[in-house]
C-alpha cells in the first residue's frame, strides 16, 4: 500500500514538473542562438515567426493573431499581450475601444466605458527593414512582457492591451538573410541587397497609409482604424540625428493646425514620460522639438495618419546597427538646451544599446498608458 502511494506521488510530481517545463517561456537566446542585440547578429522573419508562436504556446499572456498575408505571401502577425484575465474578455475591450473612438455616445457613457475598459496601445517594428532595431526591439519587448513578473510589468499587463505588430515580414527576411550570408561577422554589411525589401514600395511603404495599396498596409490599417482603434500607437524608426541617440516627441513647430489641441498636448505628455525615463536610467542623447526635423505635418505615414483618428501617434528615430558604430562628435550637440537637455558624448555604440533604449521607451509609453487609462 505504501509503495503504491509513493508511486502515485512520484507520478504526480513528474506530471507537475513536465507541465512547468512545458510552460516556461523560452528566451530569445534559447531560440535564435544569440541574444537580441548581440553584435553582428540578425534574426530572420522565419525565425521570428517561429518564436512568436512559441511565446503564444508558452505564455498565457500572449494571443497570436494572423492579420493577413504580405505581398510575398507570408503571414503577418500581431501579438496581443495582456493579463490572462484581460485576454479572456478581448471582445468586450475591443468593443469599448471602438465605442470610445467613434464618439457616438454621451460624455457620461464615455466616462463609464473608460472605467470598464483597458488602454489599448500599438507598438510596431520593422516597417523599414534596413532599420534593423525596429523588428528586434519588438522581439525583445514581447519576450519581456510574456515572461517578466516585476510590479511595473504586472501593472501594465493588468491595465493595458498591447498590440505588438510586425510591420514588414518580407523585408526582415530579405535584409537579415542578406546581412547574415557572410560567415565572417566582420564582413557583414547592411547594404547592397538585390531587390526592394517591400515587393512594390521598398522604403516608401510608409507613404502608403493614406491610400492603403499594399497588403501589409491594408492589414495594419484594418487593425488600427477598424478593429482596435488604439489610444496610443508607437512607430519605431531609424536613425536619429548625428550626435544624438534618439529623436522623439514632442515634435518641432509649427504643428499641424487641424488637430485638436488635446492631441498635441497629449503628444507632449507622452514624450515627457519617454524622455524622463531615459534620463532616470542614465541613457542620454534624446532630442525633441527643434532638435530634429520630425513634425506632425506629413499626412500619409503610419504614424501621422493616426492623428486624423485622434490617436496619440508616436515616432522615434534611433541610431544603431548589428555592426558596431560610433556616436560622432558634433560640437553643437554637446551644450544642453531645451531640445536636448541630456546630450550624449561621442562613444562606441552597440546594437544592444539601441535595443535597451527601445525597450525602455516602450515601457515608458505603456506605463503612461496604464497610469492614465481611466478618467
């Protein structure tokens, strides 16, 4: 009798142990064979797609959604990441986001819905495939929100529905394969690829969001403007002005006068949260307003189109490459001013630096969203 009981206990322990192992969220290094941000290393989209599927299989915080085919026939994925409890009520939270965006309800109804709903935040990466930080910060951030258990991450998961969206699968596949084709890492270069990294538009895929010609644009436009209508969207780009690390909101004057003043001041507020977080974490080199050329005027891009839907549309332009580079000496950038209060000094710059900055900026945006999710 004792032997039978002991055997049952052993079997139960094995079942529990096997279940725990099966649910362990794999790190990027265990999947790709390198850490995201390692020098001279890029992930292909084929590898990234497989990793996104692993995250969805092993984390109860992740729902993988195929939002449509690309121009080359690949599946374009969006990872919906939130607490398991929120994921069970996604249909209701999507309905609330739509009702608030359509503004066909009374202020009292809107306030009640904001109390019931969750903030919805879009974070994309990889739109311009030669800007390799974008797709790779998306991988790293998705992993962190699928696995971390610190208080800040858990608060965000409880109060925010995150839409991690890959903006250009075909481009990542081409550029990463091209870069990684050389066995000698020191010979790897991000130039000279043989064709466009978006089948029809190449780098101009960001100019398609006012007419939605491309399949990738259609897929993203459907999620942004029909399905989810997020309150905040964050579009990652490269590169920042020489002598800085990253350019971001708020953007330079004059602003586009057709937008509601609340939209412009909201850009200021989220930009302040992003800028401040980097300063607190001793990450210098953020520039804003007149420190860069970016504005709210161009009406046809992924970020700027969202302003016409009253979304807080964020763009950052960050330096960085899998091949180590340099922050150059630009004397005019070294003296602090209101555009660049915490200048960066000349230094060697690594891919990991750019990934770390990008993840911090994502956390800043998401933390802002969870703190201001209700009114």
